C-alpha cells in the first residue's frame, strides 16, 4: 500500500541534502501522492469511528517534510518521515485529541492523543483526570486498548507532582505527564501490506474514548 513512500524515505535517509532532493523530486512527488491517497482513505475510515474529525483535505493533515533548522544543531534539510494527524478542527495543527500515523523506515508508528498541549489545556486535562480517575482508568484498562498501546507514553513527564496535587495520590504519575499520547510500533513490511489500513483503523477505534475524554475538556474551555 505504501511501497513508494517507504522506498523514498529509505533513500532519503542516505541522501538528505538539497541537491539530491531537487534532482529526485519526481520520486518525492510520487511518494507524497501515495501518502495523500492513503490519508484520504484514513479520513473516510476514521469518520466511521469519530465523526468530529470531519472531511479535511488530506494535504492539510500531512506534516511538511521540510525541517526548521534555525535553532537546531542538525542542519539536514528534510524529515525522513511522513506524518498525518486527524482531529477535530480539520488539520494537523488542531489542538484537540486526534489520530496519528508516522511513516519512517524502521520506526513506523500508529498513535494519537494530545501532544504538548497549551498550559490551559494541560491544566484542565489534569483536573479532569484527578476528579474522574475511575472513568480514565477504565479507558486505559480496556483489553483492546492495552493490546494496541499498552499504556500512555511517558517520554515527557515532570519529575515531581504538579502544583496543587497531593504527591501521595496513587495515580500521581498520570498527572506528571506533559503529553497524553499513545503509540504502537509497526514493522515496515506490515505498513506496505494490504492489511495496514484496517489495522490502523482498529487502533484508532480503541483510542476514540481517550480522545473523547480529552476533547470534552478542551471544548469546555474553548
């Protein structure tokens, strides 16, 4: 399904400079078009799970391949991945909880949630979890959810309890999180198989209650 996309990104990893990219732009255009078609199918399928994402243009959900190198010691000009994000609001910049596919040779992933939310959203989500912990734990304990994602990602977390919450609360580790995301790694050969889209949608279905939990909070403060 995504053979051209994976093939292009594999070659790009070894040739990440502007001259090569410009000489091989037709390869990029083909890979990008393939990923746009996949995103369009993903939008259609995800609407059967979560109608709040609507029907945005696929190109508005896909992240740019060009890196912002202004403040980075790594000056390679291009990302070596394709990423697409579906969420209420209709594009990749939505602040609502959403659904994400990351295509990168050796590091393909299906995931979602809210990544690096604004301070007011982060505060409101923590408050909601604290006061509705049983509901939140039930979402995380769903067998299908655990099969796909295990637990919430913990890459971005405070070292101590956030202000105004008891340090000895049994679930304080959840309130320490600065992002509320989940992820499921996927091997390259499965990404290019005919079963990949169905597997992504199955993962998204198990994630929908989590995003619904976040989005009702965000809706209340927006």
